[in-house]
C-alpha cells in the first residue's frame, strides 16, 4: 500500500511539471505625463522565484493598450515590442513581469537589449 501511494504521488508530481518552453508576461502601465521630454532613461530589474520584473519609462501613444504589446522568445532572448506609431504620445511607467522556461539571458525591449543576471 505504501509503495503504491508513493508511486502515485511521484507520478502526479512529475506529470505536473511543465517541461515545454514558454514565455508568459503581465504588463502594468501608469501614465506619468503628456510630455515625453521628462523621460527618465532608468531600467530596473528585480528577480524572484516566479520570474523577473522590469521597470522603465517609455513614450507611447496616448491611447496605448497593454494588449498591443508583443512578447516572444527567440533563443535565449525574450523580445518585447511596445512601440506603435502615433501622433499623440504620453509618458508611461511600465512594469513588466516575465516568467519563462528555459531561463533566458537577454531581454530586448523595442530594439534595446539588456543582459539578464538573476540575483536569487
């Protein structure tokens, strides 16, 4: 009885493991200003067991919708495309949470590439 229980428990634990490559993201946006001249070029990364969080500012269309963002995986790089052409732009603070398997070493945001060095 004990061996069967242990075997079933082990089976379900291993079957529940996600082994296929994936990239998942969540974007939070906060409009800071209608003036893109106040853009702060900082880029901040925070690592935790659930993935990485990136914080930065971008000048985007006033009516930009976070569903317009495209996030994909290319080798060991996560590629994020936020920019869309627009006549009226505003300054936004972007918080981007990325969870990906296998581990990635670089993130490219609108053509700008950063090295990812987790600190856990």
